[in-house]
């Protein structure tokens, strides 16, 4: 764990060092001023406050991933599998309040979309977030979609400019997550494994809190983030439970930390490095007592690649993503060790 972390820090330092000289001559657009102005509201205008990290799991962003993975449980073929993961997600702004001057609008979007919060200014707003995340296995018989996860959330974000170089972001969301195994895979697993296969219904309401700090250097912006998610126990206790069949989960929270580096550029392509570590609960569908605590599994994702810093919209990030840890998909979250690595396009 410590060696991986030191290697990751080394990647950030090397990328930063290669960009220092190039970024010293970069001319940055002046930030708007908010001094002496009260808060005003804007409908349907986005702000770049605590947006999804490239390495985050199951946040509201769209991506397509092709790679290799360890097989899921209840698969007949062993060895390394070829998989495709695809996500459709978006954070939609409803209303924001901030105190700096409205900026001239471009034809394709409002300029404030890319404007960071100025020093000693603050703002907050309401967003709706939704996403679907699926995984398809090309090597298992029938090439099934193994699982689909859904997440919807109502979130409040706030931002404050601590200085010209440091910005604070806060996020609170009330969310719902559910997982569904398609019938093709479920029927095939039951035919081969019989009663050993259990199609567990994993769904829960939750709330999540996150804190983000952006620090701007001459060589780029470093984002540091931490947060935690808690199951609310509405409808049923824990992440899963079925009266008389399944004992409710006990460890009903999951925390995380994240780091992300992006250079200070206004055009062209540049490096993107993102890392997250989640303290995932390893589900235990067979525990007998509600007092038994499930195991905690640190699950890590590393993403590195290229990001387009131009003004055109819809150009994806081209990255490599590697993951190791607990299986993040629904009823397979009792698989304590699952690894995958491959190429990904992230659409922002």
C-alpha cells in the first residue's frame, strides 16, 4: 500500500516538473470580482464546483471502457476475461446562487461554466444527478450483461475562494442506489450452479458528504478530496436485507479519498492523472448475526491519459484505467478481490 502510494506521488511530481517551464508563460484570464455584490440566482447554469473525478466509481459521468478483468463469480470460464464497462451519467444544474458578475455568454454554453470561484467569493446551488453503469463479459457463454447499477441523487454544492490559489468545495447529496442482474446471466447461473447462486436484491437510500480542495500551482491544479456515504435504512436496514432470509448488513458506510492532477492549459492536449481509494464494505450474505461486522476492503483506481483543454465540447478524455479491490457491482460485492485494467474514453 505504501509503495503504491509513493509511486503515485512520483507520477504527480514528474508530470508537474515537466510542465513548470511551459506553464510559466501561460496567460490566465482575469477572474471576475464579487466584492460588494450580493448573491444572485441563475437557473440551469452549471459551475465547475466539485465535479466528478476521473477515477471515481459510479459518479455521474459517461464513459466506455474496454479491458481485461478477473472473472465474476458464477462464471464457467476461468482465467482472464475481456469486458466492456459503459456508463451514462450527468449532473444537471437546477439553480445556483453566487455573487460575481454575470459573464458574456458563448454560443455553445455560458462562460461561467469554466470560471472558478474567485478569492473571497462564495456560492451554492442545487443539482440533479443520475447514472447507469453496466458491465458486459465477452468470454462467458452468451456474452451476457452481468449487472447494471443505477444511482440517482439530489445534491447541494457550495464553493468558496480561500485565496487566488486555493478553493474549497463542499457537496451533500441524498441518493438512491440499486443493482439488477439481467435474466440471461441469472438463468444461466442457476442452471449451472443451482442453489449456490443467489440473486440478491441490493438497493438502498443513502446520503453522502464530500469536501474538496483545489490548489493551483504554476505547474497545474492539484485536487484533494475526501468523503463518506451512509445507508439511511429507509424501507429496510443496511445495504441489503430480506426478512427471514438475509440478515441486514452492519457496516453501512463507505469512505473515500481522491487526488487529481491537471496542468494549467487553455488549449491543446495535456496529461490527466486521477486516483481514488474507497473503503468498500465487502458484503456477507451468509452472516448469521446482525452484530457481525463485515470486512473493510480498500479498493483503488488509477487513471492516467490525455485531456483536451480546448473550448470544443464533447471531446472525450483518452485514458488508461486500472482497478483493484472489492467487486463494485451489486450482488457481486461479496467478491473481495476483483481486478481490471484497460482503455477508456470519458465524456465530460
